[in-house]
């Protein structure tokens, strides 16, 4: 295998494997929870449940992009994730009536131990460091 064929996979090597693992766990957990909530009680909190489904999709895109070595797409997905968790976190505090049920990103991910806030920060630092290396 040549160096150019091995290079794209380098994003998912080392610490990247841990990041991918967390993204996959969050994609599955947020996705399953969102699907259940949308199917069983969507009318109770459509904004929260839709945002959780979007978060799960973004986690999945980020994981796949890192695995495939698509640094640009990974940066985009993780950047959108960071913007989302900051915006939804702030909105859930400022306008709590919009969030009668929490989303993954409500209160900056407090329901998930603030991992949704920390993960994109770590991901962005990792991706920027890998990009400049």
C-alpha cells in the first residue's frame, strides 16, 4: 500500500479511534432515543426530538468522515455540531418552554454529562492538529 492510500485512514488512528468510538456511541444512543421519542410522543416536544435526531445524524457523519479520512467533511460536521450545541444550549436556557423535553444538546448536553459540549471541542482541536501535521 502506498503512502497516499494509507494517509486518509490516518485520521482514525491513535486518539482518533477514541473520538470515533465516542461519536459512534453518541450516534447510536441519540439516534435510538430520538427515533423512540419521535414515534411515541413527537407531539409533546417536536423541537427537542427533532434536534436530537439531527444531532445523531451529525455524530454519524462525523464518525464516518473521520474513519474515511475525509478531513474537510469531518471539520464541517464537528463545526456544525459545536455551533448546534452552543445555540441549542443557550436557547434551552433562554427559552425553556421550547424544550419541554430535553434534547441531546439542551443545557449544553447536561443530560449526557456535558460530553456533547466537550466532544466537538476535542474533535476540532484534534482535526486542526492533524490537518497542520
